[in-house]
C-alpha cells in the first residue's frame, strides 16, 4: 500500500485502525509515517491532507517501507519535540536511591521509644520483606515511609505535647 492509497482510505471513511491493518503495520507506526510524509489531519475540512510541495515524490512511497522526512517535506513536518510529550524528569528519579539516602538520614538514637500501631497483614509483610531485602532496620524504614507519606499529604510533623 502506498501513502497516497492510505491517505485516500482515511479520507473515504476508513478508521485509522482499519488502514493500519490493511497496510500490515500498527497504528503508532502509521501515525509516525504519515507525520514523516507531511500528512496531517485538517480539523477544518475534517480530512487528512498532504502539506508538502512534492506529492508525486512523497506519496508514492510504500507504507511498509521506512518513511524518512524528505528534504522537500522538511519545512512542513513538525519537529520531533513538537510531536512528543515531554517526559517528567522527576518521575525517572531513582526512588530506591532516594529511600536509601533518607534511611541514612534517620537518627536511630531517636527511635528508642516503643509505639504500637496496627497494620494489615499485607502491609506488614511488605514492610518486613522490604526491610530484609534492603537490609534496613524495620523501625527506621517505617519512620522513612511515614515521613514521606506525611510530606506527600503536606502534613507537618508535630512536636511532643507537654
């Protein structure tokens, strides 16, 4: 299937998924290949249009083959940065390392007073396994996890009433 045929199928009412299946590629690849060929969806006319200046050269390429941006189409193709959603760097931050650093900051001498609270069996087993896996003392690990949870919900730590 040529790009011109895919363009015609899309404009004749076929869905994106149907055209991709007919071409033998997945929808994401079809979307990327159309973008590289300067084909965009025109919201006003509700159809796909070739935005470039060399339709014979650009649209005669096979959809299954690799579609690179042609020099004649380059001014009409959005740059990759415009097509991609930005990645949040904080999400990629190594959380295990952060937990380890937080664990090291805990002053173990302050964890001398015994407190009792109840956990579900799953929660207890999760914390216990994490403690063993990371070689953390369970009371310091619980302290780190509670501190992070309070920070997440924007709850300030309270001093002892007295």
